[in-house]
C-alpha cells in the first residue's frame, strides 16, 4: 500500500483500511486475569492517572506484568480516591492487542503498509537519516515535535536532545495546542506561569467564575471542589456557549458567543469601575497599568457587551455585581477562552478582573487555568517549547543561555536560537524547508487544525520517525516507528494543575522491543555519535540535572527530590534549595500559593509578590478582536470544538479502551432545536458539517443546551470523523495557539450514511 | 463482618454530571467483574444534561425479595440486599418487574438476577463502595451522617419513599433540599411532571440573545 496522502483540494483522507485492520484502533475489554474473581494482585502501585492535568492519585493492581485493575488511593489529598471513567478504565491500555511490540518500517509492498524491524536497525536508520538531512540541508532542517503527556524528565530530555544533540532550533510540543495562551497571559500579567492557588482555595470562595471550561467532562474531579464551595454558599457563574453539566445547576449562566470572551470580561470590568467595586489599595500598591485599562473598557457598556457577547444585559450586570462585591473568589478558565486567535487577550482580560478585585495571593482568593494534558504544567516549563530553556528560562536571553549551557557543559554560542511553533513546523515541512521530523507523544493528524494540510505536510517529509506505543493516525505517515513506553512502564514526575509535582511509578515492564522513551532518545544520540550529555542511567538522574538547570530560574525545582515528593503527596514549585539570607525556604510541600504578601521571588527580590523587578502585577490593555473567520452568508454557523468525558485528546489511547468507546462511540454534531428545525434536521439524522477547509459527516444530536447560532463537534476521532478537518489554522500572534473554538461552517442533512459507516468500527 | 453502622450511602442526583465513572467502577467490583449494577440515564437529553444514577436502595422490606418465588434474595443482618443466590434463582424476572426503583437486572447469560450488593466485599471491611469512591462530583457518597451534615449544610437525607400506596424505607439515602417540604417523594406523581430543569433551560438561549 502506498503512503496515504490526500490530494490538495480534496478534503477527505483515505480510510487506511488495511493499516487499521493490522494496528487498530480496536477496543479492549477486560478478559482473563482481569475478570477472574479473587485474583490477588502481586502488588499495588501508587501512581497517577495517565490522562488529564488533574493527575488523580490511584493504585494500579498488577499481576504477572499485567495491570489488572485500579484501586482508589484514598490518602492522596487532591482527589481522595475519586476518579473519572478514564481513570477507572485506563488500565485497559496496557497489555493491549494494538500495542506496538517492535519497531516498524514503511513498506509499500506490505498489506498494512509497514513491516517489523529490529530495534537496533531501526535506530541506525533513524540516525543515518538525521545525519544525512542535517548534513545536506542544515541542522534546522530536522525538527522535533514532543508532548506534554510525557514526564517532566522526558520533556527536559527532549529539549536537551534537540538543542544540544541535534542543535536544531525547531523543537516544539503539543502544549502549543493547549496551554500556551494561558502561559503567555500569565507571564505577561504575573511574570510566572502556574496556577496561582492550590485547589483547596476553591472551597472557601464566595464566587466561583468558570470561563470556557467544561469542568465536568474535562476536569471531572474539580467538580466536587466547585460543588463543595457552593454547599457553603458560593455563587457559581459559568460562561460557555453550551450548558455543560457544570453549567446545568450553576447560579448564573453566561451563554457567551464563541470568540467574544474579551468583550465579556471588559464589560464586567466596566461595571466594576462604574460601581467602584475595586480594591483600590491593592491596585495602587501591587499593580501597574490600571489607568489605560480603565480607559480602554470605558467603551464596554453593558449594552455593547450584550450586543457583542450575545448575553442578556441583566445577566452581565448580575455577574459583575456578584464578582465585584465578593469578599473571596476563584476564577478558573480553560481552552474555551484560550483556543482563539486572540487567546492571550482573553486570558489577560480575565486576569484584569482578578487584579481589579485584589482577590489573589490570599486564602480562598484564587486564579488558575485548568491544564489539559497529564503534564500540561511540567511539560511547558523545562525546554521543549520552541523559545525555552529549562527552569522557564528563555532561549533568546543571553544570560539564560549561558546558565543552561554551563549546566550542559557546552558553549552558549552553540545553542540554537529560538525556533518556530508546532504548526509553523508543519508549514515548513509543507514548503520543504524542514525535511526531517521526529515526533513523540503527539498525534497532529488528529489534533492540529485544518488537518488535511497537516497530512500533506507529513507526506512531503524526506524522513519521519514517530515514537509511540500504538500506531496512531500520525505514526501511519512515518518511515520508521519506534515502540515507546506507556506511562505505567516508566517512572518520573509530572506537575499537575495546581503546580504540584507528583511521582509516576513504574508498574510493569515494556513488552517486546518497546522501551522507555528516554532510552530510545539516548540510543539515537549514541548512534549519531553525539551522546555527550545524554547518558543518563534513569529518570532520577535526569531529574537531578533538571534541578540544577532550573536553579535560580522562575520555575525553580532545585529543592525538589523524589523522596520529598513521595513524603508530602507532592511538592509545589517554586521550591528553591537556596534563598538569600533572611528569606525562609519553602516548607516541605513547597510553595502552595503564589503572590502572598511579603513573599520573595528571584525576579522581584523582595520588592513585591509578583515576578517582575518591581514586584508588581501588570494590567494589560486588551483590545477586542472578533474571530479570524466570522460567519457569513456562505458559512453562516459557528463551529466550536471540544471534548467528551469518556475520551481524551486525539483518542490514541481512549479509542482503544472498549468501555470508554461504548460510552460515547462516535462524534455527534450538537445543534439547537431551532437551528435544526430551520435546516430540517432531526435527532439522529446524518449531517454534513462543512467549512472552507473540509467537511465531515456525523449524526446530529438535537439539544437545547447549545446556542442556536453554534454547533459543537468533539475532536477525538481521526480520518473522516475528524472535526479538525474543518477547523482553521488561524493562530494567536503571541502564543501561537490555534483557533479551535471558532470557525464558520454550514450544516446540511444528508440522506445516505457516509462511506466510513459501513466499513469502520465507531472508534476507528 | 457487617457494614459499620455509622457508614451510610447517600445519593444526590443534583450533583450528577453523567460521567459514568460509577458505572465503570461498578464493573470493577470483584463479585460481578465486567458488569455494572448501576443505571445512569439522561432524564431528557434534548432539553438538559441532567442525569440520574440509580443504585440499589437496599429496602428494609425489599420488594424484590418479597415477590421472589424461590426465596433466592437475602437481606443481610446489616441491611444489605444481596444478588440472588445462584442455586435458588430461577430467572423468573419477578424481582426485575416488581422493584419500584427498577434496579435488579436479569443476566440471561448466567440465568441469574444480579444487583448491587453495596460492594459487600469492601463495605464489610470498612471501605467505601467502588462507585461512591470514584464519583468525581460525589453525587454518590459514602460516609457518616455527621460528615454529610457538615459537608452539605443545605441538604438533608431522606430514606422513605411513596410509590402509589406503597411506602418504602431504604438503607440508602437520597439528598433533598433542606428547606423543602418534609414530605416523602411521591415517585408516581413525578411521572406526570415535566422533566427536571427542562422549562428553566429552554429560555437561556432566547432569540434576543442569539
């Protein structure tokens, strides 16, 4: 079978039937050991979930090198035994029939397109290709894509591998699709990129404002924190274009039109100023830039805010009144406000109403973005972002370069300059500037917007190597696939949503030729003859170097050890191992809450609580811009995309877990009954959703829980079911996050089921 | 060992987010691996995301046991109503039809009625049942009355239900608003009311806002 390609202009990819028949995704259910009653596990391994950024503690039950089930870990304080369905069933990804047990090489003559290859030979071929491409086309012609579901140790190693071993500027990661708007906004406003508060601060809040976060489905454990705050009198305000399960019983629902979040927050700030619901003392002492912001929101009268956001004026007034007058509060947001071509502005405008209230840096006064991936926090801190070095340092900063180069034992001048973001890497692959690519923990064929373009880009590469444990939709485009490790097959740390570093413990050995990802990377480096700095004996040794490389930076891990993490149910960074005289070291658990009055940090050096030389937080003027592609006569409906509770991200793992597939087998297009009736669509009809970039045909779910001008598609599926065939590759100019949450589409009923319905299983 | 008297089961459908964690966890129970004894349904998905989890309520006088011609369903001393005993169950379906809460399920494969036994292997040694352990919204909760009163000051547990003429007391509690009327929930009356939340939610996306 030839390499799957899509002809430019033809938006539908091939079905890859033979590859799917060989490599899945197939659904695994519990059988044998896993259903036998009375089986006594060999061991219970305390670790964390492999999926989202909440990083719930759990215990894996292990028997004969197989994870046979999950037992709650009641003592872990964040979730106290609670788990979402993904956490309960995650164990079925291990010992899975689809698991890659060997390396594979593309083989046009093989039925499934690939044939097994010895591990050493595969690594030799990878090294030879890297050598050839970098020799013929320059170091930057070979790019690296990494991921934020990897342990922090691995993400550190990936950065070092790209910057020190390959010397390529072009490394980026899939947090580009996830955390970067929040990260950029937090850096601009606070000088540090971490949830400001531990989740326990939600409990005492008088108002909990949830903006663009489908908490119940994407961060289910946070639900109980919000419900618990409400039990003690908190008002819960939810801003979302859909009545998600968390919005169903909230006290105030703001049905914001997708892409208009800056307008909403500006309107709230306008009313706070008008009614003097401000903490003027805090604004004066602890912030700069309030006046220009106040001036800029003057235009955001309730009437104009209502017109732009699609929220009733009285609802906006009510939200401002509750938010403005609260004594304590917690504002949390997620991709709903961040996945925009102005995602950073949205984040900054949300932060503006927090700073104006003065409710931050104290008990029950909090602000946070909800991280998406397992290591959405740690994975964005230590050097796998295109412009970053470990410790949250900048690749463009000479002092930072010198510090890290010294830790790595290299000349700072030999470090590459900042590279380009993940989508730009695809554009450069498409244009031929980038010839080779190594990808790990990333499934861009499903997860990047306008993915027909991504398919074309991957098809044009001279050489593509993917490290994965399953044959993902993206790995199907690779020349060599190397069998990496599942989370439960390796150890390390990740940093969860609160900024708490937790321990991932190994439960089982990788099967067959598969091995821990850090070994594979070091094997490639060694085969290249460039193993200097990449000879770690294991994750803890990598962590020890990471501690040194982060020392003195904003993201300071120097005081963190595996032992300390295990003894304290995690350690919150920043956690330095040295502070100036008179400044106490953080307690055993590290720094739980940021920005406490009188707190010290290495940037402000005691002048204030925020991470700027003057110690003050920044208000930022946030001009409102509409979405990159607004609706028009041709494409009159807004498409917004998101997740469902039983699936995770590109579905490479969860679409192989039978009970999770059964919960929500295939993507459905949610649309309001009024829109449905106008289009002649009834519940369960096949509908084609079409944008300027592509189309997909799925069944309709007619529900009055979505704005009538908007339709929703979950994005967890590949091929012809992929929502990202439609989405637009418009990106935020600062964070480079793609605009997944708004594009223009048209929707029509179709009489015939799509071709895939007859030949593919739901999850395929 | 009996289930410790102080530990009780509480259901609060108002908190349910429909994630099905309880169902997935129920299939992990050692006594019925792979099968869930919990039902979780949307009330009216077209109008609301409201879902309701139904676990066995463990009645004081279990209707399922009363109608069983084979005397296969036993209630333990501590009030837990067990799955039908395999040697006795004749798979007649009487219990399935009679249970006012619609809990027992017939496993045709095994020719056996199966139902929630409140994770007896866990609760009898002081552990929480699987579903109430994992439930991320704590719509299903297991603990003491004192804990519940402290954690949920605006709600109260009730365990008496009216089904037409039949009054049923259960071991499992349902949380209801504290300041609401103190009458028993009449399930048959609710059958003729509009679905929960439907009329409220209809207006949220009014024409003038869209």
